[in-house]
């Protein structure tokens, strides 16, 4: 099921003369001193880029918007009928917060503003954005942010409704971004990149939002494989027989309780002329639905467990963007997929599982299933050979408790964790490094196996850290690695905000793509 798409292009026409259904401008909120100086306490500051529109309103545009309730707060959108003053029938003012001193708004501010505006203008087929863009070295990043925000803010899952919804307006079909020079090659490249990356994020969201009865491991594997083949990636799919024969004990154990058998999808991108000699592995958790198995979850909110494959969806989607962007580094994606169900064939607490690496794991909680499939995926990635390994998963509720719904937790090689943090901040997908304490590992010593799956002494204390400590056991010596726990950021259950709509967010597709590009550029 594919969501409606939005097209994006650049224009350098005077914004006041653009033949569109609505035009978006930016407005800043004023500080107390600014308001006192202006002589009108409710006035706003117009952001750069919309001077000709303000002139068409005889200088009264911001005052009129303020009278309509505009405050310039981040993400606020106020619409105003132009009544023929400019070509577009509607001006939509989106808040950018206080005007930054001596600089343009931060890229994430622009990204969220563009997303909020395009989402608020659903029903308008053609929309133009004239938001403040710097004219220095920061211009490409700002333009990329605006483009990504517009494409992601316009996302809507196709859904399953059988009757037309009279109040449901169609998403914006076409977005024009006003720039000083539409023919500029750098600007054009940013638009092309934004379309590839945002398209991948939208597909990730589609996969996460799909009903779990329609996206079980075999069908999920088929969907990823088909998209990857179309993109020119190498594809290998291991079914349950191949997994069993290959010794993928963790994936088999988790999947054996379901009538829909598990899969492991491997996607390969090979750069032209061999690239820079570095290799990157991406591993993503693909639990298409998680009941908790025999250690069953509470019923409340369990429907959101359709999103427990968000890590695999992000890796699969990121690989498609990588195929389009063609970085000069070899990248391989590993997507272990299973459905964690309770049944007469389900794995049990007390079972001892022989993993792909050969390590023996004592199962204490069947709801700690993600680390079981990931351990096999990580071991396979290391066996195939890699310099950097980035793994992402909706692994623990402990991530949400510790860091909330917007910030991912990252554990692993300290230098690589810092790299994830810096890149995540730059693309608007923040992550925070967390420790891997020795006392957490000590509590995972097993009386009968090499390691227990969880820390029985700590129970749920430090649960996010337990996941990272367990996964570390399966990373080969000499491989730099980072585990990115996205239990909170991958799924948004609240009202739409910025470029996030309700449901799957697509986190951390943009982080993974940027990390690969960073390795391609810097090794």
C-alpha cells in the first residue's frame, strides 16, 4: 500500500506572482523589547524571502496576521485570504520562533516549519514555500531541510477506509520552493537528494503503518526484496528452511511460534570502481508483530506492536536511498524478520538457543525477542566482513523511559556513538550515547549457557542498557559498532506535529543515509 506522493521543484519567480493555490511565508515572534520598539505589542517579524508579498499588503501583513492570532511560535500556521493582492489566493504564515541573532533559522526549525505548513494546507493542490534561506555556506543544508520537511509533512498513509471521508482533504500534490536561482546546480542537487531520502522515509512509514495481518515476515520480505531489485540492489532472502540449515537459532526461535515463518533479507550496494575501500553494515530488527510470546504483553496499546519492525523498515528504506544517491562506500543491509506469537510451538523461558555465532543463550523472557534476531543478523554481518556496523531497533521500553519519544539511545564503540550523535543532531533525529556497564553484563551470567538473554538480578532496571550489553556479545572483535534504540522515536502516537504525522515516523532513515555518506566522504 503506497501513500499519495508529493512532487517538489525549485522556482525563482517573484513569490507575489506565483500561480499557486497557497504561498507559505515565515514569521518570527518578537521579544518584549522588539514589541515595545514596534509600537504594536502584538506585531510579528516577517522572515526574509517574503518582502514582495508584504509590499503587496501595504506593509500591514504582519499586523493583520497578529490580529488573526498569529504569535510566530514554532510550527504555528495562520492562513489569510489575499483577496487579489497577490496571485495566490491564500497566504499561510508559519511560525519560526524568535529571530536568531545574526543567522538564519536552524535547519531543523525550517524542516518542522515546512512540514507543518504543507500539512496544514492539505486540500490545496499546489503550494509554494518562500522561507528564509541563507546566502552562505549554510544554504544547502537549509534548502535540504525545507525540501525534506515539505515532502514529509505532506505524507499521509493511504489507509483502509472503504468510504470517502468528506472532511478528509487530499495532501498537497505539488510543492514549489522559492530560491534566488532555480537553475543553480547545488540547489538542484539538494532537491534531488531530498526527493530520494524523503521518498525512502515515506516508504518506511508505509511499511510501519501497514496492518500487521498484511505485513507478516514472508510478505514483508517480498515487499523489501521487490523494491530493492527495482533499485538495482543485490538481494538474498533466506526462508525458514535456509535459516534452520544455516544455524540462525535466534531468528528461528522467535519465529517458531507463528504460522508465518521467519525470514532474513540481505541487501547489497556495491559502489562504482570499488568505492573508498570501506564497508558499512546496517542491521534492523524486523518483528512484524510482537505479542511478547509466552511472556505475553499487556493488552493495552499492544496494537502499536505492528511498529516493532521499524528498524528493519528503516534499514530497507535507507538502502533504497543509498542505491539512488550512489555513495562511494560498500553498504550491506541485514533485515532479520519474525513474528513473536504464543502457541504450542513458541519458544519458552528456560530454553537454551544456539545462535548463529555458536554462542549459547538462555532465554528468560520471550518478550526480549528483538535482541535474539538481531544477534544473528549482527553475527552474519560480521562474518561477511565490515568496518562499521550500525544496528537500529525498537528494542526496549527502557529507551522511552530514559530519553522520551524523540531522542534515541545509542550504545557501542564510543567514537562511533559520538558520530551517530553528531549526524543525528544535524538531520533532526537526535540520539544520546548511553553506557554499557560491567555490572549489567555480570548479571547476565547464566548457570547453564554462555549468557542469559536479560539480567535477572536487575529485572527491568537499566533495561535499555541490558539490550546493548547483550548485542555487544555478538559483534566481532575489531568492528566499530553502534546500536540505536528507536523504541520511542520510530512511532508517533500523538497528534501530528512538524513533519511528523501520526504513526510511523521513518526514524532513523535519514541518520543512516547521512552516516553512510559521512563514511564515504571521510572514511
